[in-house]
């Protein structure tokens, strides 16, 4: 039997789920060579909320981050999370923008594109999958796992059939809220493996305390890989810790082994990073919360949402908002809760609590009700649909939403030129998704202005770093210059 493969998520989902996506490139680079040398199946380094966070909070160009991490860890495939027609934003984009984004990402070194649609509407995956394949990269189609009266194992397995039909290279069971129970995981993996020969990857979160046991069940059922992270950006609302997962497999015929000394050094390093990101981390995200089985909110959203409620002076109403989430979810057609639907449902739940149920319907909620994000898995609540129609003056969309969107890339290039911004495909796709943030990134910064980015953490043991040779325990400088942006760190070598 083949050993199970571990993908590592610490540089993306790990800190997105536990530290509101605030880890900087400078904090990542010192240990990128170490991670690269451990033999993981893939390093998840990009996508999801990291691109937004780079521009909005960290004053970083996300493509520069990808370049730097790829240069520092060239041996292990890099993986990103792509929201299908939403790319890495919260609304749908025309096909030409999706295609340009995928081509740019591939050109900057992205290897594995994990592509999902928040509604599990396969129509919203086809453009991204087709472009990834045309770019010579790995297209991994994802099934967003959730539970509801309209979600059945048969429907989830049928989605796997569609992913295979459209040419995906592998299939990911994406359990963003940590809902997978061990037996269900086993049966779902078995069902997919019995019908298809593609590799199956299982991704979960320890939010409800089920992920490690579900991973074990997935491995017994023949899954090819699982996602793990590294403490303190693991467990809780993140993925199971690599050391913990490895220990759970002791004696198992499919056990895999990554050097425990190196993993210990990584943990010590990331503890230093966590100290610097403490204001973005909540003890509530570290504990097992069985209430998550009811409100089904993903780990990444929980981390960011708690921060947002504090900013809105509603921290004391967290439980009320969470209790409203299932109500909103059902009203919007039992949609799975994953970006962007988790943020849409969470925002509407907050508005319902603050102003009264359905007294203030957010635009994104209207768009979900009218089918602008795709086909909801269940019926829309009649009251909400009537309000959406009245407030928008529009009728529900028929067909694939992106078919109604005109191409935008030529116009985006014109807008960049008019604003005096560099006219590149990279900037065009960033400007399409985050116009204000992209423009602000290029504005001259006052010399005395402080950066919102946290400083780099203390060096950690690293193996295989592409830096000057150093004796064990001795520090060596590690520097990269990417697109005229210089990143520096110190690494140590252990024997």
C-alpha cells in the first residue's frame, strides 16, 4: 500500500484559519526552504484570502509573494485555492478575466490549482479548469462538503463525475467547516474511488474535533492525500497538525514519516510568528466547538469574522449572529458555507441581528437569491426572493451567470493606463478584483509611514535552504530580490 501523502497548508489556510490571513511574506521566507525539504506532496502557498490580505493589509504585491516563495521552495509543487468564476474575490468575473488570472498564476510558478464553486455548480468551474489544463498545470476539482436536507452522498458523488468529465486531474473533498464524520468520509472516498481512478484528496478543519479521525477513515478508504498544517497554525479552526497526524498513523500500513526534528524546529519558529500576530488570533479558534456542526461556518471565516465583529462593536453578539447563520443559509437555498457564500451568509446574519430579520437585505444576498452566483442547491425562501426582486427590480438569472458578463480585459488595461498604473495582465486581474487596494498599493508611501505588516520572526532551523553554506547551528543570510522588491531573512542549518 502506498504511504499517505501530506500536503502542508501552514503558509495559506493555516494562518488564514487561525490568524486572519496576516502572515507576511517576510515571515514565510525563512522556513520556506525547510518546508521544501520535508517531502510534502504540495505546499499551499497562495490563493484564498491571501491575495486580498496582501493588498489590503500587508502592502504586498501577491504575485511578488508567489515569485519569492517559489524561488525559496522550488522542489515541492505549489498549490493554491481558486474560487472558480469568483477567482479569489466574492463576485463572478467574465471568462477572459478568469483565464488571464490563471495564466498569470501559472506563469509565476503555481503548479496545482484547487478549484471549487461555493454552490457546487460545476458550470462555474469549467473555464478555470480548461485554462489550467491549457497552461500545462494540475487542475484539482473540489467538492464542497456540507450537510442539509438537499445534500446527499449521491449528489456529492455525482459532482465527482462532472469533475472527471471536464478533465480534472484529481478530486478534493473540501470540508471547509470540519463537518465530515469518519464513517461518512470513508464511504464518500470509497464511492468516488470505486467510480474513478483519479487521486482523491481530503481537506478538513478541526473546528468540531472530527478532522483527524475523518482523515484516518479517509486513509483506510484509499484516499491519496490529506492536508495538514503546523502548530500553532494548526488544529482548532485549522487543519490537523502534521506531527499529531503522523503520530496517529504510527503502525499503520500507510504511515508516512517527515523528520520530527525539523517539524519541531518549524513549530518553534511559527510560535514566534504567532506571538507577532497575537492580536489577530483568538483562543476561541483553538478549542473544539461542537456548535460548528450546527452553524457550519468555515475556520477561515471564523477567524476573520470574530475580528470584524470586534471592529463593529458587536463582539458580545457573536453567539446571536452564529445562531442566525443556519436561518440565513436555509433561506438562500441551503448553500454550502465557503468563500464567498460564508461571508455573504455571515454578513446577512449580522444584519438580521442588528436591524431585524430581512429588514436590511445585503446586495450579495440579493445576488444569491437571484441566481447570480449560480444554481443554489435548494429553493430560495419565497419572502427573501420577493424582497430581492423588489429591491433590485430584476428577475432570477437563467443559465450560467458568467454568460451574461461582457469581456473586461481590454477595458481593464485602459483603466490602468488612465490611472498611470503599470499595464500588465497581473495588475489588470488584481485591479478587476481589488481596484481600490491595487491603486493604493502603487501610490507613493510617506517615508515615515508605518507598515501594517508584522516584522519577521526569529530564525528557525531550516534544511536545504538556497543560501550560503553554514555550519549546523550557525546563521546564514537568505535574500531574494523579486520584481525589484528585496526579501531578507536568516536561516540556520541543522544536521
